[in-house]
C-alpha cells in the first residue's frame, strides 16, 4: 500500500525518511544479519539527524544493546536530544573526516546509516572510514537515495530564469549520476574489502493528500532556498507545483514524491587487516 504523506512531516526530512521507514530498515538489517538481542554489540548510526528516528527505533526494539553511538556532523542536531539514556552516546563526527571518529576505529560491531550517504560527496572515502570503524566480522548497512523527484524538480526550476535569479541555496550538479547504480556501489564496497556485499533497489512513491498540500509543502522546503517576497508566495507555489507535475506527473491521481533507494550491506572479514584502506 502506498504510504501517505503526513502534514506533520518535518521540513528538514524528506518523505522517504519517516518513522515507518526507520522500523522497516531496522527489520531489514535484523533479518539480513540475523541480529539477536545486540547485548554484545556496539552499534553506530551515521547521520542520525535531529529526530534520531532510527536510533530511537533501535533502542526500543533492542533494549539490551550494549551501546549505540549516534553520529552527525551537525552539532545542532543534538540540541534537542531527549532524556539521558546511558546506552546512547551522542557524537559530532563527519564520516568523511577520519580523525573525527578515530576513537571508535575497530570497536563497532554494526554500522548503519539511513538517508545520509546520498549527501556525501566522497562516498568511497566515507565507506572506507566505515570499514575502519568496524571490528573484524562487523556488519554495515546503508540506505540512501539513488534518484529523487525533488532533485529533478529543483533542476527544472533552476532552468526558469526568474526562479534562478531568486535562488540562494546550494545546487549540486549531477548529484545522482545515472551510472552510479547498484553494481557501482557493490563494486566500491568489495574493492574496499567488504565481503558478502549485497544490494537491492526500492522505488518509493509517496502521494500528497491533495494538490494544495503539495503546493504548501514545496513552498516549505524551498522557502529558504529561494528569495520569495511575501506578495510572490502564491505565484511561487503555483510555479513550483506546475513544474513538479510536469517533471513527475501524478501517482494515484495525486502529485507525489518519488525516490529510488538503495539498500546496501556488507561485512568486514573476520581475518581482516585494514591493509586495503591503509593504502589509500
Ligand atoms: C536526511 S538526514 C537523515 C537523518 C536520519 N538518518 C533519518 O533517516 O531520518 C541526513 C543527516 O546526515 C547528516 N550528515 C550528512 N553528511 C554527513 C557526514 N559526512 N557525516 C555525518 N553526518 C552527516 C546530516 O547532518 C543530516 O542530519
């Protein structure tokens, strides 16, 4: 059944990254790696985000977990961190900066990362750093976006001179290269030294409840990216909405968000040294 898009979806989140997906991804990891009670495991959630959805779901599902390190490169995500939980360690760290997480190298038995790796520029370096963080025999699971309709929408919006002139955000050219698909990432992990590398793609289509909800949501996610004067708000909403329809059409007769996500996982061999990663 199609997921519906809650009007409460925080603006910082993309609709693929909601509670339902946290639990779904947790179940996938547990099934893939046959997790037990995690009572002997140090788990790390890379790019935990302000809502810490996956970390919270994991603590609830696995109350005996030895420790969970929630990592994010943005210190601000921890400002609203909930009540103290001795199993949870909050860590400001950047997976592209090896030194920021060096204290954990070789100590983590499970690294997971959901909704983050598509934002990472040097993915090979980041996967290498994950490999270094893992103990021999440690497992890693990633869920990230390979293509997303909102990126296509923004690309098309920036082709309209009037909208381009209003743009003040950051646009990354060719964020989702077509040739970077499932096999590309399987090869990347294998080259780093991961074993038993598996991947699967999933297509998510999330309809808005109405055209109006879509118009309002597009404004919410773009209001800081574009300088929209108050008298231009409705016009901006209309233009963004029309471009959304022309680039993606409708699903179940509703405007919708579409993303192709990659589930990717691998294991650090038991007899591993970090020789492959040390060469780089
Ligand atoms: C879209 S949010 C996803 C949050 C959460 N994992 C979820 O699924 O809802 C991506 C998060 O990754 C963090 N992030 C991006 N690049 C990172 C990096 N290189 N190292 C650590 N965190 C990073 C961002 O600050 C942001 O909080």
